């Protein structure tokens, strides 16, 4: 039985990687999906690949005006919103002292201020009809076990975890039927991972061997495995779960 039938979902960073896998899984599970990407061309191409009825949206998640326009477009199209997945993210490795202002600002803008503005913009529409709502923030194992060499990234994701808990408690205190949770991926085989290989010049085999050691389960994860966790959090099956960090990381955040 489809787990998201009747739900309307917005997925940011939906054109590729983990966001695309989540959008795909949500469609398979019966949701009506608004697929957001930085440009309408990217969003339209990805939406088309997922079939009929996926709404492409241009949404640079660092723009509050674009967030509000996206939420309005969903309201006009479907008259409500049940699920928001904040997946858009960036990672540019640098140690703290080597982090320049541009690196710092980009991480904070995309990984933290974007989801903040998204939650703020979405929550009015999500809470409007009293239907259950679910916000899923895609964070990172680096935000739990902060990682040297990824200073601003780790800090932005740790702050996103804190944002999630704050909002979960505030929604509960206000008796809003909106749950707010984080998924904590470990190393996942996506373009982001490939980009890090290019940036560091690390050989693929060595990188895979390294990540396999970091993950006690001895391998790298797949976008579909993250999509599965996001689907459970988005669905009513997780109706008593809020404020959690659900790790999909082969055990890396609990390793000693
Ligand atoms: N791949 C991994 O190993 C890994 C591990 C842990 C966490 N994550 C997190 O998962 C999420 C998705 O990462 P991915 O691996 O699929 O990477 P990816 O590079 O394949 O996808 C990132 C997406 O975010 C989009 N994006 C970036 N800046 C944006 C902006 N300002 N507005 C709108 N979209 C923007 C990109 O266009 C892209 O579609 C990120 O938040 C990332 O931090 C990834």
C-alpha cells in the first residue's frame, strides 16, 4: 500500500542526488510532489523524468522571496502542503582557519538559512487545515560527529539539527500537528561525493576504502536508502516521532 497517498510534498534540491531519490520515492508512494531546483529548466527536466503530475518549481533556497512564491504556487495548485523536505545543500571542505568568508557564508546560507526560511514560509500553509504535517531536514553525519577539514559544513549541519529540535518543540507546544525531524546521512554516492573527489584529487578506490572504514557497515550508502528514511518520517507511520535525528550512516555516528 502506498504510504503517502493524499499528501502534497515539496522537495528542495530535487534535481539530483538524494533530493531526486526522495522525490522519486514520494511519487512512487502516491504523493503529489513539487520538485524544486535552482532553475526552472533543472526542475522541469527532473519533474518530467518522474512522470505526470510533478510540479516543477524554481527555488533558490537562499531567497526568501522565492520561498514565498513557491509556497504560493503550491497553495494555488493543490490548496495545501503536508510535507517539506529541505534537502538542498552544499559542502566545500576547509579547516576552520582556512575558511574564508565566502565559504562560511555559503554553508550558512544554503544549509541553515535556507531551511530556516523554508520552515517559516511553509508552516502557515502546512498548519492551515489541521492535517498532519511533516518537515524533514536532510542534515549530515558531519553535523553530529563534527569533522576536521569540513568546518563550516559541520557547523551548519549541527545548527540545522538544533533548528529541527527547536521547531519540533515549538510546534508541539502550540499544538500544531506538524512534526519536524532530521535525517542524518553518512557518505552517500552522489554528485556531492564525486565533487569532493575532484576537489581533493583523491583516487576513487582510496576514497571508497576510506569511507568504508568510517562506516562500520563497511560501505558507502545509496540515495535510495536516505529516501526510505525520509519516506517513513514524511508518512503517518511515524506519527509520534518528532525532533529526532534518524541516522542512515552505516553506524558512523556511533562508532567509537
Ligand atoms: N552525498 C553525501 O555523502 C551526503 C552526506 C551527508 C549529507 N548529505 C546532504 O544531503 C543533501 C543532498 O546532497 P547530495 O549528496 O544529493 O548532493 P548533490 O550535490 O547531488 O545535490 C545537492 C543539491 O542541492 C542543490 N542546491 C545547492 N544550493 C542550492 C540553492 N541555493 N538553492 C537550491 N538548490 C541548491 C544543488 O543544485 C543540488 O541539486 C545535502 O543537504 C547534503 O549536505 C549528503
